[in-house]
C-alpha cells in the first residue's frame, strides 16, 4: 500500500507527493516537485516557471482564483 504524508503547513492539512514532470517527446524533466493530491480536481496545473524549464509553448491562458481571492 502506498501512503502519502499530509503537509501540516496548510490549513487544513492536505496530502502531497513528490513528482517528476516530463514532456512525452523529450528527455528533459523537472524532478522532486511537491504536488497536491486532489481527487476532485477538474484540471491539472503546473507553475509557469516549470513550463518554461520544460520548454513548453504557451497555447492559452486562463485566469484562475484561489480561496484567498487573488486572481492569477
């Protein structure tokens, strides 16, 4: 059985795992990224700086807002 730790720095605490992100057609990768496990999520998102490191091409932008009211 795989178990994941809850990040106690969040309120409420939430389950995180460390992941490696890699485009399917390249060998370049970013490793050991903390990722929130959210089984009810509608999308998967990565930070812009990670997309840049992976040399991804921006196709579209969608403004998103968090619980704190900030829109990015």
